C-alpha cells in the first residue's frame, strides 16, 4: 500500500504541485524510483531530483504541538524560583540551553541567567517547579549548592546525574542524610592538555580533558564518551583512553566551530553520532562505530564528490547525501523514541528529521506551514502557551536541546533570553 507524501516548496509558488512516494528504504539517486507494490511502473510519479523543492513536509507535520516548558517572556529578567512556566530571567543563550531529562521526569537545564555570562544549572521537578541547583561560581567538590555548575549528563547505569565541563567530569552523590554532594570522577579541574601535545590518557583523575569540549554522553553500560577538537575520548572503569578514529572519506579530522552539544548517543551502546559543523567538506553528520572507530557520513552533502544539485549551504530537504543541507553547518541528534535523527544547524529556521526506519530522506516536521494551513505564526519569544501547532511556530536560530523518554523534544533559541520549549507528536507521545 503506497504512502503519499506531499512535498511543498518553491514549485508551489509557481502554482505547481509535486508528489513523491515513500518506499520505506534508502533512496538511490542514481536509479529511477521503484514502483509502489502492486502498481505498474508507468503509473508511478516521477521524482525529479534536479528540481526538488527545498522544503519537503513529513507526513506527521500536522500532528506536532509546542508547549512552553520553562521561562516566560512577560515576567522580567530576574530569576524567581517557582512554577517553571512563570519564571523570568531564564537565559539559554549563553549555554546554549542543553537539556537532560531523567527517567523520573526531572529535567536539568544548563543556562545562563540575565546579568551574568557564566553558566548555571537549574532543575525542573516532575510537578513543574523550577529551582536553581548550581551557580556560576564555587567549589569543584562539596555540597551541590556550593559547587560550580557544568553541563548535565545522565548515567543510566547508576541512575545518577553527572556533570561535564571545567576540564573534568563529576557526579552527584546522595549522602545517607539525604544531602547531595559533588565528587570528581575524571580529569584534572582547570587543567587542559598542552597545546601541542596529545591529551593525557590513563587513570581517570590523572588524565587531561579539553575545557571547551564538544559533547559528552553516557551509554547504558556507564561508559562516558567525551568529544574534543582533536578526537574522541572514553571514560570507563576508572580509565580515560583515546579512541583511534578512521575517516572513510578524504576529509580527515574535525572542523568544529562555536558549538557544543555535537555528540549524540545512537541506536545502541556502540553507536554515536558526531556533528562536524562547518566548512565545505565538514558540513556533515557522522555515524561512529566505537568498536572500530570508523566514521561514516550519513547526512550532509559531500562537496568533495560534487554539489550536483546546487543545494549545499541551504536549508534543503531530500536524500541525505546529495540534497540535504543546512545554512552555516549541519547537526544531527538521535531520538530513540521516534528512531530518527533531528537535523538542525546554527542558523536553522525549522526543525527537520531523518527517520531511520524509512527512506531516510530529510523532511520538515515543524516551524514551516503547509500551503493549506491558515497562517497564524507564533514567535518563540511570545509563545508562553500550550498546544501551539508546530507548523505555526516561527523562529530563527531554533536549536535542538534534548529529548525525553515520553517523546518530547526540547527546543531553545540561540539568541533567546527567556526559556525552553517542549514539542511532541500528539498522536504518539505524552504531553
């Protein structure tokens, strides 16, 4: 049974309509499209790969809604702890708003606060109450309220909050009296690797870690992966080691620029996704097999092969390796609930994904409306309500911040100063 996907883009402005058929497998741009099951080849609509519109809507585009999760644009610039949707002064622009959701529904948000450029960590409890957990100054180890904040990282094996940053990894430990203390796990606080020397591996607390790291994740075995400009590190069983990486194309090494949150867990404990975000050959999402260190491009046009369809550097949907691109770099983060990579970038204006159980085309999910949808655009800054249709939201610099186990996608705006939003598919996920 064939599944029709409506594709809307530049051709519609000229009054034309283009239809594509999804076949549930990776698209082969060099071959003609297969016929739908049970249909003659002559009846299948042609896929004009030379003239695909830049915006291709996913089937689910009408099912997504966006809720304000934390912060408020009407309550001023001073942080008052309390109901998460009523607090002011929650600035995600400095961080930029990394979000980690624990299994019990607690959500940790890395943010800046108005009046300061340092990062701070806030906690939103399952009942929707926000409180400041860690400030911008303080100790490396000690009572949590007296320690300096760094980015949240959840260890599912230990069911514990970890903290990544300041050249080290720490964890939050519950004491018998119920208090929470921060303890060092790996790295030497405030000591970076020597500029021209390789990072130091070995016993965890003697190893050196980059300060402005590019991402950190922890798998179900409790192994932590730490992404740096010069490579990928692994922290396991009290030891830090560097993973030898094998690039499968001529563009070797990474070319990160101005970004963190570029590392994502994949479909299993031995798969990662790395976003190499800038430059002609570096606008790519790489799949990493941590057992072998092999890196394979899964999304982003490889200009070394050729920009055949003239879409590089544009926010363009379509087949992931020949048509899909983004302005100023591309990022990909895996979402286990939907089995998809969220495709995003520093200058993104809409949220897109690449479903891994379909044809793997990149398609638009939110922040762009179909022609038949009545225009009622909501900017994120003014969006303080619940249940706003995802295709009605308009935002420049919208950015992926995290996901939760209930099907929620957390969004921030790169230049925004007042909050975090949560999007979800109302037919599949829980509010």
